[in-house]
C-alpha cells in the first residue's frame, strides 16, 4: 500500500498531498508495484468512499421524502418548511472551508471518520424530537450539515490522490453516481419507513446504523496516509530526484502556503470562478427541486382530482417513491453519459467539458419549464419532463469536479473544493428552498385560500429555477473561453 513518505518533489512541491502526509523524516519507498496489490486496495478505498457518499445524500434527502408529514406535524407554512433545508445547507457550506483547510494539512481519514460519526449521531437524535420542539429539529439539521461538509470536501481529494487524470474522471463518475442514487434512496427510504411504521420519525433511524458500518469500513480499509499518484511523481522518483522534506525546509514551508494565499490564487483562476458560478446555478435548481418537487406533484394531483387532500396522520408518499426512483435512474444515466461524452469529445475539442455542461444546463432549463407548465393538466407529461430535466442536470456532476481538478494545482484542491462548496451553496441551494417557500407564501397571501392557489403558488415560484438554469449555462460557456490557458498554467 502507499506509505507515508514525508517527502516533497523538489521541483513540484504541489505534487505532494500535504493533507495525507506529514514530515516525519522517513525516506521515500520505491514506486514499484506493491506486494499488496495497490489496484485492489485502491478499489476497496473507492468502494468505502462511495458507500459513505451514499449515506451522506440519503441523510440529505430524508426530510424532503417525508416533507408533507413534517409540515403537518409541526404545523409549518411553506416558508418555514423550506427553512429546514436552508439551515442544513447554510451550516454545510460554512463548515466546508474549515474542512478544506484541515484536509490540506491534516489526516483526511480522521476527518472523514469524525464527520461520519457526528452526523450519524445527530440524525439519530433528531428522530426523537417532539412537535413542540421545532427549533431543536431545525438545529439538528444544521448539525447534520456540518458533518456532511467534512465528507463532501475531503473524499474527492482522496480519489484525486489515488488516480491519475486518465482514470480519475471514470472513478469520480462512479463516486458522484451516489449523489443521485443516495438522494433517490433518501426519498424512497423516508417514504417507505413512514408508510410501514405510520410514523415519519423512523425514517431518521436507519442511516445511523449504515453510518456505523461506513465508519468501521473506513477504519479497516482506508490507509491513514495516501501518496499522490502522478506521472511526474513516478518519473522524478525513478530518476532519484525526490528528496526528504527535512532536507528542503524552505521548499516545504513555501508549499504550505496560507489559506488566504490559496484563496487569492483561486479567485484569479477564471475557469475555476466561472465553472463554480455554473455549479451554483445547478445547486440552486437541484436544491429547489429536491426540497419541493414531491410536494408540488402532490398538489398538482390534488388539483386534477387524482388524489384527495391529505387529512390523515400519515400522508400518501407515492410521489416521494416515484421521484426517488426518477432521481436514481436519471442520475446514474446522466453521470455515465456525461463522463463518456467528456471522454470522447476531449479528443477532438479541448473545450469539451465546459461546452457539455453549458448544453446540458440549457436543455435542463427547457425541460423543467415545460414540466411546470403541463403539471395542471397532464401529470404523466410532468413526470417525463422532470425526468429529462434531472437527466441533463446529472450530466454535469463529475465533469464539473474534473474541471476543478485539472485547472487547480493539487496542493490547493481541498481548498478549491471547499471554496466551491461555499459559493455554490451560499448563492445556490442554501437559499433556493426557502426562497421558493417565501414566494409561495406571498402568492397565497394575495389570493383566497384554496387548493387551486396552493398549487399555483408553488408552480409560479418554481419558474425561477428555469431562468437560473439558463444563467448557469451561460457561465459554463464563459468557462470555455479560459479553460485551455488555465489548464496549462496548472500543469506548469
């Protein structure tokens, strides 16, 4: 397995993963193939990280899966209901830069383990909150967001350490497939537990058990320190150009630049900035859809007379189950399609990645707009266009991350991911669920309370997502103007 070298590449100090190695004075081992089959070990590490990512996003979308039950239980308006996901995302994004800083400097395995333990414990505790303690429930969602931030920030950089650029896109695609898969299972698990037990609280008592298993696998299978795999590292090792870090103190100190210096360098990277703004638009749309779409579909069905209004203690959860299935299917297909399209088109166009992202954002915006317009008259068409909208959104997940990883130097990647998380959530899905709820409240307040206006208020609120999607496509187009130059600069 990869050992802690405590080393730096003398000409390329950023090639060393400082978050995974410390200067302990040990000498560099040979880079020949390990006796313990590093390929098999790396696959096991990726499997553990994917399982953790699955649990992470199941936890993220348990609340939307039983949103109607939660809204009834606490007696919430649309605005206060949206606040649940907004608090979660705000805490998530504010914690991300802290974990990015820690991940570039300290053991990533310990940070991941602590995050899993923390969010699993808080999720279990939130399942015992009573109806008179809504604020405690909101606080618990914020704490879960902090735990989730540790995972989303650190895990992709471990994959970047394990695989070179040629294989990295494929592995990242596998890792990011578990975003829609976990999201979809979050809806389905929550709905299934609420239906089978008659109590939505049980939806929050399954993932803590899964989190415990993930923590055990992390401890047993993920090495404490991982040495970055790059062609440059191997070439320098073979030629004997790697030196001990304690023999190069000036280079070592220079490589450990301050967080402010890292952020300043990233802000000057046009490809990073524009792609992050495009991702922000994606986050805005996915945050709003993820929180409100099952409830919107329910209201559309009530208006059409397909289902009666929910007057029972446990509401009909079929929309969460269907939407969860759509999220899983379109997510897997979209991420695979995006990675394959990027792999093929890069051979003929160096700007392929941002152009793929731009095209998919424009198509997604169009599909979502059509879905909203036909919702009152044809629920089947609504499901179909929502599926296409989610499919085109999912195309971008792995591609956007890969853009970051090749336009940012390795030494700054954890910080870059953390900064991207901060911006995309601050301007994206941190506010979109609450904004949609507030707009819906305002529209309902101006009209006579009715089932019709309960549906229309949500329909009109959702239209903003289509326009934000168009802006996202525009930012990815801007990325294509700078990406070649920024990529060469990062390689240099």
